């Protein structure tokens, strides 16, 4: 797989970990609906390589605390952990079957310093051990940006950043999220266009820096950020 397009040099052990991850995903996907992407090459590009594009922004996340909100089958968090073994990772996934798959991958690959929280984002962000404790809060294909920032920014420490992986609607979503970003204590730093091999659609990394504390009432109760985005 073309990890070199990101300037990554992975060890044999890391490459073997990705191969086993792919195998587990294919095996579990036969009985649990984890992903609509089922071809091995598509998994490598649209899941693994796509996840690792976060490193274009995070540069060297070693020894940092990262939370992946709505991780699903572990993306982008677990590929980042394989590539950067010393980062401390929390996966947030409210669907039990998907959380169980992530746990199986963690155990099979013997990944240290990874925990899974089977909670909603609105819940975990109000727990003292998680609120404003992370260097990076990341998410891929979870919600529109005005909703997503209400999930992510309460988890980020002041001086840390949120990273949203978005499709071609990213520039419009950033505009729609201006109010939410401001009142939640953030500031949009940049949008980075991403081009994956053999993938036609445009992708973006949206980087939002945490510049002030998030007011204690946010995130609102479960379901409210999605039903009534801050605008």
C-alpha cells in the first residue's frame, strides 16, 4: 500500500499489524455490518491510508492523548495507533458490536494504552476524566460540522486541537459552523485538501484549535446537538 505518499516509513511489524487488521475486518464484516467497503484494496486506501492522512496535521502525536469520537470499526484511531505506538488513544463508540470489534483488534494486535468508551459523545464530554483532557479530538464521517464541533471541542484541552475529516462539503460546513466554533472555545486554523490514490471525491482535514474553555452546558443532552445545531 502506498504509505510513501504520506512520507511514512512503517516497520515490518506495523505492516503485519495492518494486514491482520484488514483480515479481522473482513472476517467480522461477514456477520456484523462494520463497513460498506469490503474489497481489500479499498480498505487499504479508503480506511487505512485515509486515516493516516491525519498525520499530515498531527505531525508527531507520540506521547499525546488522542480521542476518536464515533470510531466505528476503529477509524481513524486504530491506524494512527499502529503508526504511532506511543500515543495514548481513547475510542468512543456507542454501538456495542462495533466497540467489541475494536476491542478484538486491540487484543489481537496487542496495542497498549488504548481504551474504549461505549458511550455517546454528549455523555463522555461531561465526565471529569475526559473533559478538556485531550491534545487531539478527531472524528471521521460522524456528523455535519456544526454538530461535530459540539462533540469534539469539549474534550480538547486549551492549546489542543480538534480534527474533522470531511468530504467535499467541508468549506461550506466550516462557514455554517462559525458560530458553534466560537462559542465552544475554538478557532478554525485551516482546511487541508486531501487526494487519495484512485479516489475521485475531494476530501479535507479541518483543523480547529482550542483557544478558550468550553462553557459547562456544552455538549447538550444526547441527540440535541444533531437536532438543533448551534448556528
